[in-house]
C-alpha cells in the first residue's frame, strides 16, 4: 500500500472515529450525571430519611468522575496540555481505552 492509499484510508476513517469518540465521551459524561441525578431525586423524594453526609459523599464521587472524564477529554483535545500536564494522568491515560 502506498502513502497516498494510506492517507486516503485514514481520511475516510476519520469521521467514523470522531463519531465513535464523541459517542464514548457522551456515554462517559452521562454516567456520572445520571448517578448525580438519581442521588438528588432520591433525596428530594425521601427527605425524612436523608443522610446528608452520605448524599454529599456520593454526589462528590459523581463530580470526581465527571472531572476525570473532562481531564481525559482535555488531554485528547489539546496536545500541548497533554505534554504539559500528562505526567499527572499517566496511569489513567494508560487505562483509558475508547471503544
């Protein structure tokens, strides 16, 4: 396969890969948002049984997951950010595998 064929194949695959990356990012963001929504809805429905400390702990866990996803997306989006800050995320990046 010559260089032109490889370039053409990559160009053809790029929109598909971008769509897949977008779908993966959307899923990764929706999961902690859904968890946060469930916690808040349960708290609203069962105020008399509410353990505020436990609720806040679970909500903060969901926010932390959102922050990790945003950090990973930032690293993918901005190569200079990845070079500058990538050392902080090495283990997580090695474990990040979009579909």
